[in-house]
């Protein structure tokens, strides 16, 4: 699928999420407050990003102001979908709040955060 097709098939940007292509990656940028009231706005983007074969999804959480267990549930679901399709999902986060939440929930090993978005020709490990 081309970058143009990826963006054309992506849900419309909303107050909490937008999707774009960056080289081999589909980047879902999440922003604002992610809680029970807003998690569904993120689900639409992650469902679309993980609907393809061998998805390589980066979830950019750097703009997030608040993130609770509703957000973690969404990430776990999307990561499972990506794996089932032979792909992967990684998060990008440079803030200690997300690190603390991942550690407290026991999910740090499942989602070891990248600190920056990889370059177009680089694939995260």
C-alpha cells in the first residue's frame, strides 16, 4: 500500500488522534487527554493502522497531556491486532509520566518506548 493510499484510508483527524505515513511506518499521533471519554477517538485510528498485513505502527504519545488505563487498553488491543497480522506496534514517548504508567501496569516490557520517531529508512528494534 502506498503512503497516499494509507492516508486516504485513514480516519479523519480528530481532537485526540491523527494518522500519517512516515517512510515504512504508519504513525498515529495521539494528543490531549486520553481517558474513558476519548479512547474511542484513538481506537478508530489504531484499528485502521493495524488492519493491513504486516503493519508497522508507531504510536506517538509525546503530545499527550493525560493517559490512563483506558489508553493502555487501547494500546494492548492494537498491539495484539498488529501481531496477529504479522506486524508490530511501538510507542514513542519521551515523558516520565508514560514510563511510570507502563511500569506500574507491568507493560513496560511490552511497550519499551522509543524516545524519538525513527528516520524514514530506519526500522525500530
